[in-house]
């Protein structure tokens, strides 16, 4: 049996845009959950939908487990297997890590949508938000936040 219940309802009365800049140390996952959570709470919007968008083609966004750091290491190993640097790509102008970074971004995506209730993102117990840096060198990444609700 499937049961769907209405948790809240109301009209949309506000929207807020923001930008989160993330400095990376090179390839890896940077948790952004706390920064985004503080921003969401600070908007005063209690119920709505948060859209998070990464403005880059060689970095992506993930919702992933944030309890065991081994998950992050295993994800990076999996990315290396799925898009290895030595696969003989035609696009190599920006270095051997660039084309694999584009592929990894295609596989993981550049936007997330997260419901907001009571001024909090409705993430699961073990879920966190991550910027995945797919390039080897440090970068500054822009993440655009858009919250609509009431």
C-alpha cells in the first residue's frame, strides 16, 4: 500500500537568490551542507524549494553520505574508474584532467533541488551536500542558491 500525505501547503510569497563561493584544494569532495543550511535559515523562508546550481563544467554537486569519510574516498576511486585520465581523449588542451572532469560532471550533475520545511533542508539523517571538484588544481567555484517559498 502506498500512502501520500500533505505535510504543508500555502502560497509562494518570497524568493531569495544567493551565491556560495567554494575554494577547493584540487580533486575531491568539499562538504557545503552547513554553509547552505545557515543561508537557508537566514532567509526566513520556512517552507519552499531550494535549487542549488554549480556554474562550472568540471565540478558538480552531490547529495551523499556524510557520516563515514570512506564513502568520499570510494566515490573518488569510482570516478577514476569511470573517467580515467589516460583514456586518449581528443580534448586535452587544458591538461589530462580536464576531459575526465567534464565526464564526471555529466555523470553527477550540476544542480540539486531540496525541499525546505520549518526553515531546514529536508535532508536524510546521513545526507550531506558536496561540491565535487574534478580538476587536480585548486579552483574557486561559484554555487548559485535559489530559494522560493513562504
